C-alpha cells in the first residue's frame, strides 16, 4: 500500500507517521509489497521533513543576522537575560 503524504502536514505529525512506519517495518509482519509501500512512504516523509528542517534553519539564520548582515551567535534564551 503506497501512502501519499500531504506537504502541509506539520513536522510533528510527519515525524509521528514516520515512526509508525518504521515500527511496522521493524515488526517484520508486513508482506513484501506492503513493506515496499511503507518504505516508499517513509522515504517521502523523510524528504518532506528534511525540507521542513532546512527551511527552519534558514529562517533562524535570517532572524539572527545582525544589522551589517553578519551572523550573530547567541545562546537560546540569551535575549531573556
């Protein structure tokens, strides 16, 4: 069974679905075709989740650039001190 993923799915929901697919594959209870479908769905989720992480890293980088354009390194919560 090939499962399609929705690009609008939240990172957390996608990760939860990926963990469920991994558990199914690790159980060894799936028929070959079902296992291949689960693997394909999992790889699609991995690509989508990786893209979401890359986008988040880019946003963080943009948000932490100083007025001169140079990256500023700050510890999380440093602004709260």
